[in-house]
C-alpha cells in the first residue's frame, strides 16, 4: 500500500464494489472496486445526475476542488454529481491496492471501455440512474466522456470532453510512451517489483520533467506564469510543483493509466471507423480543447468534433496549456463554467 | 573513435587547426580543430563569403544536401560558402575524437561563444576574410548566427537565424534537459565511460523518441506526413527514421552539444540585458522561425526579433515543425531560399 492514496489526502470517497469485471484485453477483476465521491442529491425524477471521471494521475479530489461547488456550473444544489476515480488511479482498484494475484506489476491491462462499463454498472445498479444530464471530464476524463457517449448513446444527454480526444493520436501515443519509458528505464523499477514508490524517484523525476515540457506551453513559461504561481525559478517550479506532485505516486499505477490513455479509441466499436463511432453520439456535445495544449491540441479535437452530429467546438483559452486543467487559470475555469451552463441549458435531443 | 564521423559519411571536409582556445567556462582546447567544407570561391574583393554553422547532431553534410547548390540562394557560383562543423559534433574537435586528457567524458564544456571565436579565427586568419555577406544557420546554427551578429557586429553584414533563439528559453532548456536525462540515465552510459555508442542504445532510443514528440508537430502526424515520407507506420518511422538517425552517434558528443544548446545566450555580453545585446546587431537580419516548431516557436522568436534594429520577422510555414530543417518539406526550403535571396539583395547597413 501507498500512503498517498488516502481518505485524508483525497477523501471523502466511498469504495463501492461493482462485481467481477471481465476486461476487454482478456483479464478479469474479480471484485472491481470503484472509489466514488458524490455531491448533491438525486432528484425524484432521477434526471439531474452528472458523471465526472478522472484524468491521468488525478483523483476525485482535484475535480471537487476546481470544478464542483456553488459558484460553478457543477452545482451540488442543483445536480447529483458523481465523481468516479478511474481504475488504476490508486483509489479505485489499482496495482497499488489490489490483492494478489493482481497486485503491482501483475495488474491486468484495463481499457477506457472497461472503466466505462464499470461506471455504467455503478450508476445503473448502485444508484439506479438510467440517464445522465451530463458527462464531463478532462484529458483521460474526456476519453471516458467520449466512450460513454458512443457506448451508451441513449443514456448520455450531454457530453463535455475537455482537452482530450475520442481516438488517441499517434503523436500523443508517443508522448505517453516517453512517460512510460522515463519510469520503466529506472533500474530501481525492477519490472514493477520495486520496494516502494520512493525507490523509483529518479524515473518519476524524469517523468515529471516531461510533463514540465509538454504539460504547460512555451507561452506559459515566456509569460513567467510559473513565477506568477509562486515559484522563484524554473528549478523551483520543477522541484516543488512538478516533482512534488508526481513523487508520491505509485509507478505501477501511473503505468496502468498510461497504457489505457495510449489506447483510448471509440472506433473500437465500429471496426476502426471513427466517423461511424462518433456518428452514434446522441448527446449534446461541446468539445472543449485548450488553446495552448501541446498534446491534445485544438486541431486534433476539431477534426473529431466535426464528426459528432449537432456538436459544437468550444475551445478554451489559456496559455497554461493542458495543465490549465489543474485550475491554475481562473479565467479559463470561468469560461468553462459558462460553456457548461450553456450546454446544461440545452434540451436533450429527442 | 566512432566510424560514423567519417569522410565517407560526411565529407569531403578539411580539418583545420585554429590553435589553442581558452574556453569561456574555464577549460582549454590546446589544438582546436575545426572540420570545414567550402563551396565556391572567394572573390578578389573578399566580400562574397557566407558562413554556415551546424545544428545539434548535424554536420556540414546535411547543410550541403539541403541548403547549398545551384538552385539555392546559397549558390557556390556566386558565393564562397564556408560550412563549419560545431565543436563537439564528431567532426570538429569532440569527445569522440579528442586525444587524452580531453577524450570522452573529460571533454571540457564549450559554449556557443567558444565556437564563434574559433570560427572567427578560422575566417580571419585562415581564409583572410574580414566581412561576411551572410551568416545563416538553423537551430543551434541560429544560436551561432545570433552570437556572431552580437559579438562581431562590424563583420556580419547579413544574418539569417532559422528556428532558433538568441537567448535560450527556460522551456527549451527543460526540453534539452529531458534529452540529456534520456541518455545519462542509461546504466550503460556509465558516466560517459561506455564501451561504444552501441552500448547506450536504449538511452539513445529514448532520446530519439523525445525528438519524435517535439521535433515534428501534432499536425505533421495528423496529416500522415510520416507515411508520406515513406514509412509504413509510426513504429516504422520511429525505428527507421528517428532511431536510425541517432543510434550511430556518440553519446558524449550529443551531451556536449546539448549542454551548449541549453546555455545559448547573447546577453552574456551585456550583463543579462537581452535588448542591449540584440541592439548591438548591425547586420540586416531576417529572423525565420518555423510555424509549427514546438520548442523554438515563432512567438519566442518574435520577441527577440522586435529587439533587433531594422530586422524582419519572416516566419517559414511548415507543419513538419522544427525538423523541417532536414529538408522534408521542399516548399519550406523554397520559401527559405526566397527569403535568403531577398536578404542577400539588401545593401549592407552603412
């Protein structure tokens, strides 16, 4: 176990067992446990539920801190908001907390589709929800949002994928592969049989540096945003922000998520035909890339948005790039909230 | 010695000893040898010389193949073109070819300014040249072009820095640092005391992947440019292009160049005042970033261009990004040639 993934650090969350999950790549999770945080109440009509999946390395906590609350579109006074931690993130079933024989490097390969099926069970069987007013998530949360919209088109009334794609690009696969290599190349990683996350500190630091290079933007650094955020120098920013963020995480967890991220692809439903897959979407959909995102750039998202019936491209503006998802740019979060309010005001399609 | 850095692969070039060079960081090269390739003839007025420095990992060969010839602005019928390999690149004095006690990891730290002083000696003492019709180079060649223009303003009549900066950015430093880490983290690197470059194959492959991610652009891959260039798949492109390119190179050479690249900074002449340094430039200067460059992006270059008296920003358009420098996009090379012809047609400033 790893102390980082605690109720103290990321809770409160509830662990809910959704049963045995046969995985798309052939493995099996005999007891798939999901860490779930909810806000607000399901109304009697059961039509005010919003699902929020999580991104690479993130947990429900940051979604709550940045996106959910009285001042936001995701207002618990009005909606029943279910934040579900993705499998492998350290709170839901993951290499770091799974019992043998699934522990650590023996954790089976999990795809975005597996997460979405597990979440579907959670919502329908545990919460008795059969339609979602909105699915909204960033990065790998966007991958899950697209997967939800294609896999369960009758259930998703609105979808807001932020800074992510429906089918991962070849470029982005390579970026994620560089993250994987940074970790597994550390001799202390020992094919996943390391003693503790701290043993792989060098690999995790190289991984953090790659996030420094690709996670923000050239404009972010030229504008001295890192200093504005309270760091004295680039070294200080890398050390106290980027390294400090990733250092306590479990390497096998990160690798499980990276493998999943690399292979996000809704066209698995349609024999590789992306247009056919996206054509299935019935949700009102706002596709929201971030202007300065270096690995889920607006142009990659625009190509997909054009294939989604009745959708809108609503790019968010921030020189903070992909990691503006962290909430570093309040203006972008306000812009997102305006978009989400617009989207939630639209009637569901007939 | 490393067979890669041969006359057969990169020649013909001449090895010219410019004497002992005291380095800015305190070391000394007792016999600084430069590998030099020339094209055309110096005219009687000695006013038709063009200097072409080289970039990270590159040699004079690719400059000749892509930029120099009868159809190009750099036409040997008209100009005396001197291509000088940078120190550390494997042809000029480098870790891979230096005698003890400078060999391998004991090679001293060399800065852009050291290269430029060595080149100045070469031009003035060996060739008897005291003015340059043009200095033109890409990436680290642009760094040298800026350094020439600031350090020897009376000698440089025209300058064409392509896809590079006068003072390296904090972001770019981090990208180069990720390249360094990819190599030195390989246990086979052994602090530079590896048996052969082949021993560090894994580190060099990780280094090549980072170039895959940052060297081209997201648009390049979305447009299937890698397949257009003759590769069957992304894996094929990474393997037969990116890995194959870097695999034979000497790791200590790459690290010597990376260290130099990270610290390119003309404001060392002016106590850190970039505006004052760039204000010294008397050359007619066209600053030419590449539209889709991910680490020397146009916006970073535009900030510097605005500080250069009488200069022009002439961005080049190519979705191939930084590595369009390799000549993969003929239209961009044609655009560059047009710009260089315009520049060469301008009278030198009084």
